[in-house]
């Protein structure tokens, strides 16, 4: 049996490392894009958020179909996130 005997929490990694960056978030049902402005235990906060209906080729400058969401900020539940990374 193999056991993990030490756990070390490293500050500023994972989603926190992407704070201030434009991100693309793949969720259970939708894809979101925007500037990651907040992270807590339950959700992430995006500024200038968009729902992305079609990404298009990832090497293109923009998304093929991205619609702005209302308001300055948008929250996305962490429990719905499948993956997150740098966006356009």
C-alpha cells in the first residue's frame, strides 16, 4: 500500500495563479471567458464575462461566437468547472 504522508499547501497556484488574466472556463454545460478577478471556495468571478457558444480554432485571435453577459462581473460555480486556462 502506498500512502501520502505529507501534504503541503502552496499559495498562489491553481486558479489563484490566473488572477488578473483572461481565462477560458469549460463547465458542465457552457463555456465562459473573461478576466479572472476573484476566486473563493465556491465560485470564481469574471469581469467582462462572455458565454462562448463556439470557440473556433484556438489559434484564432478571438472566439467564433462569444456573447457578452450582463453586468460588470459574473460568477461561475467551481463545482461546475471542468477545466480552466488562459484565454484570448
